[in-house]
C-alpha cells in the first residue's frame, strides 16, 4: 500500500475549506487554525488549535505530525515568515516567503517594484511620512485619489476619495490619520472601472492562470454599504468575464507574468498562488493590489472545478516544475451568509441550522467559514453556498436554492451572480470606454 503524503493546511476559513476539500482527495490532511471548522474537521487526521500567526506553535504541530508538505491559506502568517520557518525546518511549503509576500503585505513595495520594472497596469503613486508634504501633493495633484495603509487590512482599510467642488479635506484627513498611526501612507491616482480577480499558480518562473472571477465586496445588494471581506463572487464557463475582452485578459496576464519575473530578478522568487485584483479601466487593466494567496471567496470559484490534483500542483510549485492545471468549463456562483450586523457590529454565538443533505439535493456545495463545532457564528462570514453549472444563470439558481436550507440570524446578497447585477457592470464598462 502506498503511503499517503502528510499535508498540513494552515487556516480554517471558507477559502481553506475549499483548499482542504481539494487536498484531502489524495493526501493525509492535518490542519492548524485558531478555531475548529466543522466542515474541515471531517476531512482531517489531526487538528491543532492556535493562532495561525504563532509560527512556532504551527511548526511544533508540523514536526509532531511528521508533515511532508505544508500549504498556507491566509495572508497574516505569510507576513510573519511562516514559509521561511517551515522550510528552514525541512518542511517544503506552498506560499511565498516573508520577503516575497511583501507584494501583499507592503503596498509600497509592490508599487515600487512595478515602477522599477515598468510592469504594465501600474498606477501613479506616492508614499508619504510627512503630513505637510502629503497635503501639498494632494492639492497640487488636483484629481481624485485613493488613500491606502501600507500593510494588511483584510480588504477593509482603503478609502477611495473623489473631489466634490475642489474639496479634498476627506482625503487629507484620512491620510494624516494613517501617517500618525502607521508612520507612512500610500496615495494613488483614482482609476474608474470595473474590478475583477485574476488568480494564478506559479513556481517562481512559470505561471498557470485560473478562471477569472468577480467579487462583490459591498455588504448590501446594489453594491452599497460598507466594504467586507467579500459577500460572494462568480466565474463563467469560458473562464473569462462578460466585460473582459480577450485583449484585456492578455494584458492582465502579462502584468502577472512580468511581476513574477521581476521578483525573480530581485532575488526574492515568488512561489505559490498570486492573486491580482484588477480595475478594468478605459485603456487597460490596472492593478489595485496583489494578494499572496487564494482569494476568499474566489478560491471557492476555482478549486471545485479544478480537474488537476491540487497536491500534484503543490509539489510542482515547490520543485519548480509547474506543468499544468486544468479546469472544467463550468460557471460558479458563491454566496456568503454573514451574521446580522456584519461587518461593523456582527452578532456572535448564535447557532445556524444547516440542512446539508438538502443543500446537496439542490446540487449546491456548502463551505463552512467563521463557525465553531456547534455551528455557532464567530462574527465574520459564516457559511458559503456554491452553485456550479454549465451556465452562470443555472449556477446562480443552484446557489440560491441551497441557501433556503440554512436558518439563523444571517443575511446575504441575493444579487450576486444575477443577470441584472452583471448587466450593470457591462453597461458601466461600455460607458467608460465610450462604446
């Protein structure tokens, strides 16, 4: 009997639920995370509880279990250098080193790299540590700006500020607060357009693209309300998006290829999953930010339709021998269920009633996220329902049907993946491009 490889997954959110499902198909899976995810627990041989950022404790679990390969889910432990530590202790790991992960963990690093290597899709930017200089530059720039903290924000720390009758006080006020808090702030030109997600596998040299996806970051239907970690997403059966042309796709792919090439030239090769968040502008796709891991929810769009073994891809990433990753020609729709009050003041400790058998009968998949073993919500996005079908319309119907079998103090966006919401994005893109 062939001994299964022992694989450690770090993290236990919705993204990691999809990763765990894929890895458990042909490995002996172990997990370390800050809470017990009931869906992931069914798939694993061992479950260690600790903060994902406690690198030493994660290493202790890995050594105790004689782990052969590790896979890092969230971004926070990457910033702490978890890949460096695991590999220094003989455990090959899927994920970028602390230095390479700066593409996400240090927004100024990413912008400077793009400028140095003239990578397409870059935006005009400045980094300030002086309040007076920052205010003077914003006044002189005279156009709408985006104000960003330099470090990790969980997708919730960015402010897009437009000028109304020359008023720029909001931009300057937020930037000043960030300088006082963090010491520095990133100011970028504002770019209008439609956002999309482009995820790739890379071994530091070659990159293999995944199907494009589009996230819905706003809390409420109609794209209003506070920015969240993502209320859902969709992908299409042709692996493009309705408003993305083949030329747009090739330009975005070139941006990611050039970025990986630049990292290699810098002596900090990037290996793992690279996720480009793009704004499709009038002239080209512009990089809003890089992420050093799968998106959440976008991992749930691509991994359920991945035909190639994720374990095999992981080994090839580590070995520098990445060959292929094939995906089914299916459309997917992910709808997250979140506790009422999320993201500002979510209720916690309230139990969900979930009829998994009924969800499966609808043809949908359920991925647990921020819930405990008793199915009590922990305060963040709790459960994702995923529809997969030959068409986007059918995938959306399946996801919506699955949601009917969940009860609790929750809300979700019914408009994710619908024909009407996507039509708005298509029309916006046409208007921006003057079509």
